[in-house]
C-alpha cells in the first residue's frame, strides 16, 4: 500500500470548543455549524444503554447503538466539513478526533492514517482514552469479555465514511472494559475487511435489525391501540356520569326538592361515581341507580331525612 497520507501533520490549529460550537443560551440552543446538538449526562446515556440491553438483548442493543453512533458521526462530519472546508479528507479525520474529544465522549488519539488515493484503500488506527461508554459498561456490568464501545465504533465509522465519501468501518480490538489501559480500534474501507465485511455490514445495516425495528413497531402499535381503547372507555364513563348527574338533577327538580344539604350532594355524587364503575361492562344500565330511589338510600343513615325535603 502506498502511504500517501501516513503521519501527515495538520495544516491548521487544533479545534477549540467555543469556535466549533455556537452557544445560544438565550434560545436554549447549541449548534455545530447548522446542526443542533445537545449535551447529555453520561450517567443518563449509561442508563439508556442498560435499558436497551435489558429490553432488547445484548446483540440488538449493540447494533442499535452502532447505528446510532454511525448517524451521530456522519452528522458531525458533514457539519464540520461545511464549517472547515477541508482540502484533504485526512484533515477531516483529525478534526473528528478532536471534536469527539471536545464533546467529552472519549479522548481520541489518532495513531496512523494510511490512504492510497489510487486504489482507495484506507486504514486508520486510533486509541480511545477514558471512553465514557466503557466506563458506563463497567459501572453497570463490570468487566467484559468483548469490547463494548459500540456507539464509538459506530461514530467513527460514520464520521470516516462521510469524510472519505465511501464505506469505512471501524472495529474495536481492545477495550477498557476488558481490562486494557485504553481502547484501540481500527478502521478500514469496505474491501479492506475481506471476509469480515459481511458480518460488519450486518451490524450496520442488518436485515435482522430492520426486523427488530418492525417487531418493536408492532409492540408500540399494540400499546397505542390499548391506550386508545382505555381512552374511549374513560370517555364513555364520563358521559355516563354526566347523564346520571343530569337525571338526578332533573328528578330532584321534578320532586321539588328544595333543600340540597352537603350530605345530599355527597350521596348524589357518590351514586354518580359508583354507578358507572359498577356498570362498566354493561353499558347504560348505570341508570339502575335511579334518582327515584335516592331518598330511600338516604333514609337509613338520616332518620330525620323527610323534613329535609319539601
Ligand atoms: Zn472500549
């Protein structure tokens, strides 16, 4: 491989956070070029990651986070490219390492970049120090047998693919979570992965991931239908309550009840509330608590009730 780009020095000064990000505290907005970005707590991201693992299983969670990272990295590269107008993709790759460090995701150290412009062959090696993802994994699960910086792998793959204008995939070879001092990853163009390419592509755009998404959509769809059903039931009960209140009021008026004591109001309200609950499955039979019987209902607890009514 010709190594046209090996060890190329940067031709500009390192990125500064305040220059890269546009802080608009009055609007509550932070932008990276035109793209809105947000600051999230590492602990919250760690919990989300844990929820994904426990809800979907390790493999599906891993793929989702790889895909999430890919989109994140791709967006960052496009935004930074528009802002920085790189003349060489290698400059963009180094800016990406600095941006990822500035964002607090990981302290990234680019070990080497090899790029053969004639053949398109590409390889990059990077060391990640203090990966937040590895820290969160260790916090929740302890030491891991395999590398766990899934969203970082996705981010660097997405970022490098956008920079190089072609498929580039990273794989993590060593990880902090396995007991190494730092994480180490290698990125290559698609062809450079040889027999591993198929498995890697499955991680990034697997049909199984699509099926998993479809399954989740069905689950969400079922839950939405259940919520709709409960909402309709509540509406029906509310209508029944209102009808019962009206009926009680009309009956009280027709019988010329001129006194409405607090106790009377309380019983009427209780009757109105209890009836629909008792009759939830039986439609309009809630009117079995007909207001005609209310004076009788009152009688046992209010022996002097008759004088209250005209
Ligand atoms: Zn790692």
